[in-house]
């Protein structure tokens, strides 16, 4: 037997459905300050720019990111995209390839290697 829920039960639940006004306000808050990037070459190609998936081979992610960087370098919106990215605090920056900058590969596990003297 399931318990009956009333409308107030959903208001406190994080996955609760929102009315049109609430979802519009949420989108404004999330996207606030995001520039309009007319002609951006990344549009419709999220699979290239997304960060590496946990089960994705490092070489596969590097290949995708290399293709994304290549698209970015010829993008008419690169300067605006880079200015926006640079204006964000590091903790606010999206993951993945942004403004022709690929994420650094994760360090391999293990002990650090000793640097040899020059």
C-alpha cells in the first residue's frame, strides 16, 4: 500500500516538478552571466567537449578532446567564450573542453617519481 501525497510534500523534495515560472527562474539563475556565443562550433557536439566518463579509456577521451580543441581554435566565438571562462572562479568553471582548453589528464596512481638532477 502506498501513502497518498499532497502537493506540499513535493515542494521540499529536490526532484519535485516545478511550475513554468519556477523552472524559468531556475534557468535564469543557472545561466546568469553566460554570454551569447553566436556561431559557436560546439553547438550540437557535446560528446566531444564533455569530460571523460569514468569508464572511458584515457586515450579515447584525449582523442575527443583533441577534436574539440581543434573546433574551438577555428570558432568565431572563441574570444567571448575564453573571456567568460576566465571571468569565472575555478570552482565555477565547467568541466570538459572550454575555450580550446582541454582538461589535464588525471594523474596516474602510484608514488611520485623522483626528479633527476639536470
